[in-house]
């Protein structure tokens, strides 16, 4: 991995230390060029005409995403964000009174709310599976709870508020045993480390472009296993997802296309394609190894600062690091770091409603960050902690 070349091709690296990749990563010049180039083409020849001219590249966005997760292009549907992709999946699963939905404590807020709504509408029972002693989803508890009534198992693979990596493949084995539809939220995973839907055993997988994939905002996708499609009833029918067959009848499109929408921002689609191709070219194994190493180093060094506490749980941890500074609110820490050109974010309690968590400062390095940037960040946090002790 030629880090100098990668950083030279990332405009944002020139003037910021960007440790907010779990929020929105820095786009590369090639991704920026893909977005602005197509937007210019639309302005010059028209939107429909530009889409027709770039049809091969647009189709390749599906192929790139399929390669990213280990699936096929016809198993991919594009959305404007991961939440809409996730909702399209969940609301398509037929449920009735007596059915059970199992999910984890770290379910993302939008998913948790959707589960609550679906349970209220259908009469299905929503059950939150507890964590184990390591702070990850308790697979043994899941196995005890999962039975023939279980129709949906939902999991957030990497939660928004910490470095935990949940045991997604083990959850897949439980889902297969009981015949439940397994809905996996990989929003914080795609682009951070490798994904293999076959090994995971999931039926749906959702992701976004703006985070570790380094794509533009307003992009998301759904992967759906072909074998589960006959069991689904999508909650929206439109001209991209269904075909009128005459009279008052229609048929669904094959595969993931039955979740598709006709209109897309093709500027964003082509930007997403460029970002995914870049990740594939660099190699997700290499990206994952470097990102995890940077996260581990940052976590260890922050935890060694007097007055600073890290809060990440789980057996396996990733590049997301959460911490607090004694005597400082998380907003104070974020603002102080921003004044020094360091981008971080903060967690929001309502984003994980099944877990009662305090607000935390979230650091999320990525492969293009350097050892020197970590050094500067540690020095900045050390100064904040020392200033508080002198108060």
C-alpha cells in the first residue's frame, strides 16, 4: 500500500487529520472526478442522455458491489442510504401474531424503531438478545431463544457507538438452523474489512458508501440472497421493481431488482462505483489489517493517558475507538480537537435505544491515516486532560 500516493490522491489529507471515517470518510480524487464529471456531462448533454452514455459504468457499480460482498450483480439493489435499504428488506418479510423477531442490544436506532413498528403492526414479538460477558451479542442466549417461531434475526455487525465487532457468522449458523431470515447491517463494515456473504450466512446485507468505503453521501445498497426472494413481499411496487401484466395485475422483477427504484442520482452511483473499485484494487485484507492496527494503537494510547477512559467492548475490535476525558463533555473534546484540525465525532444515546450508553467521543481512523497523525492526536488529547487537572 503506497500511503504517500494514496494521501496525495486524497485532497482532504492536506489540511485535516480526519478521524471521522465512521461518519463520512474523505473521498479520493478519482471518486470526486467521477461525481463531478458525470454532473458536468448531465449539464452538457442532459440527464437521460448522460445515463445512456455511461450505461456500462453504471452497470459496473452493481458488479463492483457484488465483488465487494462476494455476491452477484443481480443480487444488488441501489438506494440513497443504508437505512432505506434495510427498511426495504425488513418490511418485505411477512409476519403474523406469534412470530418472533430477535435482535441485539446494539441494534442501530433506525433498525430498532423499525422493529418496534413492525412488531406493533403485525403482532410479532420483538425480543432483544442480551450481551455476553465480553460485551458482544450472546450467541448462546440467541440459540436458546431461537426456535420455529423465529422468523427474523437482525444484527448490527459493527455498532455505531464503539469498536465492537459482533460474531456475525455465528449468528448466521443460528438463523440457518431455525430457518429465520437473517438481516445483517454492515453499514460500518463495508470498506473497513472483508465481507463474504456466503461465510456469513445472511439473507440480507446492507451498506453505505459514505463511511469506510470513502464514497459520496447519499449512497447505499442492499444485497439479497436469491434463495430467500420467493419468501418476500416488497412493500413498494414501482416501474423498476415490477411489471404490469395487464388488467389489475403485475409481476415482480427477478432477484434484487424487485427492491429497485427507477430514479437514481447517477452522479452518486458513479462516485460509489469509483470508491468501491478503489477499495477492491487496494485489497480489503490489506485495508482491514491496517485499519484495525491503527484503531488498536489509538485505543491503547488513549487508554494510557491519565484521565482518559476508552469504552470499546467485544472479543474482536475494529477501527472505531470511543473514549471520554474526565471533566470534559464530549462536545468540548470534539470542539477542542476541531480547533486543532482534528476531525472526530460523538455518539448519540438515541442511536442505540436498547443500550443505555453515555455520550462518547468517537475516533475512527482509516488506512490513509498516518502514525504522525495519531501522534498529534494523542498529544492534543493529553493537553486537554492535563488542562482539566490544572483547573
